[in-house]
C-alpha cells in the first residue's frame, strides 16, 4: 500500500528551505566544525559560492541581458531601492543604538542594508505573483554584479573601521569569488546552457546546498568563538522587530513608489520582489572578507532578514496572484440588434 509523503499545508507561510536553514543552524550549534576541519569547510563554502555564481552566469542568456537593458528605468529603480533607500534606512536606524540594538548588532544591520538583491527568490516570487519574470531575472543579476563593487565601497564609507575597511586585497578576493565565476558562466553558456536547462531541479539543489554550507560554516565559527552568547534574547527580539519594520517599509515603498513612477502591474511586482530583498549568497562571502573574525556576528541580521523575507514574500506572492485572478473581467459590449 502506497503512502503519501506528508507535506506542509499550502496555507503555511513557511518555505521548506527555511526549515532546512533552521535545521542547519541547529546542527552548527550542536556539532560546530572546528580546527583543521573548519579550514576545509571554509574552503568548501568558498568553492560552493563560486559554483553558485557560475550557475547564475550560465543561466542568464546574453539575449535576456541585452533585452533587459532596454528596460533601464525598472533596473535603475531596483538599484535605487537596493543601494540608496536601504542604506538610508540603515543609517536612520543608528538612533536605535544603544537602547534597542548593540553597536555590533547595528553594524550587522547596516551591512544588511548594503548587500545586493537576490536572484532566485526574486524570480520565483515574481513568477508566482504573475509579474514580469524576465525583468526580475535581469534586475537580480544586475544587482548582484553591481553589489560586487558597490557593497564594499558603501561598507568602507558607512561602516568605517568597524567593517574592516576595503583594501585592494579584499576587492580582489570578492571579485575572484563572485565576479570571475559569473563571467566564466556567461562565456561557457553556449556549451553548458542546454545541460543546465535540462537539469533545473538538480541544479536548484546545488543552489540551496551551497547556501546551507555557507550558513553552517558561518554559524559554526560563531559557536566556536562564543559570539552567540553575546546576544541576549531581548536584543534578538529587538533586532527581529527592527528588521520587520525595515522589510515592511521597503515592500510598501517599492510597490507604491513604482506606481507613482508609472510602472504597470507586472513591472511593479518585479520591482517589489527584487527591490525589497537581500542576498545571503552574496552577503556571506563579502562579510567574511570585510569583517574578518567578526563576520559571524555581522551576518546574523542578514541571516534573520533572509528568512523573514522568504516567509513574508511567500505569502505576499500568493496574495498578488489572488488579486490578479480576482480582478473583474469587463463584459463585452452588447450590440443592439439591427432593424
């Protein structure tokens, strides 16, 4: 007798990947990697992120990228949300120190505001909501590429000494880990593009597995260094509340701001989902380079925000899809009979 595999209820706003992330964090808390194994895990996570960006580059067709450039107003709007409005809100949160956030948590909160947008989840939620998927693909890719240069520069300008500064060495490390694999994927796309198209599901597991490995390595380092003991439950709750407000403001600003700018509904959906998100895959390796030994605590706000944005946007995407299907269809005009 065949038994169906139990699944999460469709109404539950929790993506299975979020549960996997939580399980990965719990595993790192119980069995953190240390010593020589930590160096192996760190090297593996670096390679996994490079593989992830190689796949991003190989999946984005050159034609899609060139077509996306024609929609420059949309991409400028997403970039403005990611690298202008988000940082301004991060700077405004400086007033939460020290009453609500500790200085270290605030630095992580501000760094979260400087990270580029996501690619995969922006595409997925835009597709579910019935938005402009090609625009979301290009917007996420352009944001990730811009973030390789813009994020370190903003970190140097806004974080100062707390972020470790930006040196030529750190820029080279970030470019080698993120930009070079992306360009390599673009160059090899004529030979590997067909294979990637035929094995989307398997490569999706590679995407998520890469992120899980990076999360496990980062949290393991935090456990070994005892960093997580520095964050009390009250401070953690305050951080979650501040991030909830940040996400709500960005979702509202990207949606209604795009409407004021004259974008049609499909474009507004792409702008909302690409302009309100932050990339864990890009942020973690950048933080490890920019913050050094303090990277574990610095990425805590980003990791929490990443999980929050997935949960909220999963619900919002379904709501946008329902709104589209619920729109009344105008009846065809009835012609008077000829006499």
